[in-house]
């Protein structure tokens, strides 16, 4: 897995020491239409960075736990009162049997190799509740506009797609439940109006490209979210599997 030496100066370069989490809460609030959080639900975040998602979870009555490879990020989160652990995540990081409704990896998987991604899921799946889900976000390899997101970070190792996530995780008992664009409206009204217009144009372009080349609409934003759930046989509910996009 990644070592901290690969991220020398990363925390400072991203200005994570000066981040004010509240200014980003609108973004995570926008995700709630895709998520089902019960009050007090446990959330495990791998690679929490500046801790803004941990802060949001706590502010919304959730119980977040974080794992991060960078010592500066761990120190910041500890100072904010979060339960966090120094990564990389392994089978011994958390007590056996500890369960979470959601395991979150935001902008993490692209920093790993294929084998490291498989290892991460193998080590975390025992902590996923039977009805729990993974939420992951990464630069969208299906998008013709992925370049600035994928190649502006020297620590990125792999280009991913929702289909690749299905291929990598199905042998572990997981499936892609949903893949969707990173299109979340900002708070101020004027920004919302501008963004709605931009999103409308992008959706039109996306539909034309998808239907022309693939026969169905494929998320084409530079970043993509993927929700993963246990396969029906793993949950024992007999529901049918959904294909990846």
C-alpha cells in the first residue's frame, strides 16, 4: 500500500490546514438524495484528508471514524475530536466485528494500484453492515474531460470507471448499485441558476454522446460517484443484481 513518503508536502500543497469545513457542507448535503443515513449511523471514511466529511457527518448526527495515511491530517482530525487511525487501513486497524452503514472513499482509489484496491476492499468488507454500502468518488475514466482531474496529481496511479469497479469488486461479493455524476448544486441562488443552466447543457451533451456511442446514457462528468452494495446472495434477500454503467 501507499507509504506516507509518497505524500511529502501533500497536506501543505492542498492547504488542508486552513480548510473551513462548514463552507463545504452544502456539497455533502446534496449527496443525501442518493444516500440513506439513519440517525447515529456509523460511517467509516478511508483517506479523510482535511476532515471536512468527518465534520459534516458529526454535524448531521452520524458517527464517523476515519483512517488516513498522512500524519498531519491525523493530527488535525484528533485535535477536532474525531476518532481516527493512522493508515494505511489493514485487517487489524479496527476491532473485529465493528460494523458501519457506509464506508466512504472520496478521491482515494485513483491513488492505488489494482492489487491495492482489491486489498482495501478485502480488509474493509468485514466492517460493512449487511445492508451497508460503499460510496466512492474518483476521476471518471469514461469521460473525455477527465484529464485535468486525473493527471494534475502526481500521486494518481490508475484511471478507473464504474465498469472497472464492478469487475474488481464482484469477486468479493459486491456490485455497483448506482453510478452518477458529481453534479451537486451550490447554496447561493445565483450560483444555483448558473449551475442549473450548465448542468442542463452537459446533460444534453451526455445524452447525445451516450446514446450515439453506447446505446444508453453513461455518466460523463470528470468525477463520478459509485455506490456499491453486497450481492443479493451475500445479503440473502433474493433481489436481482443491477449492471454497472
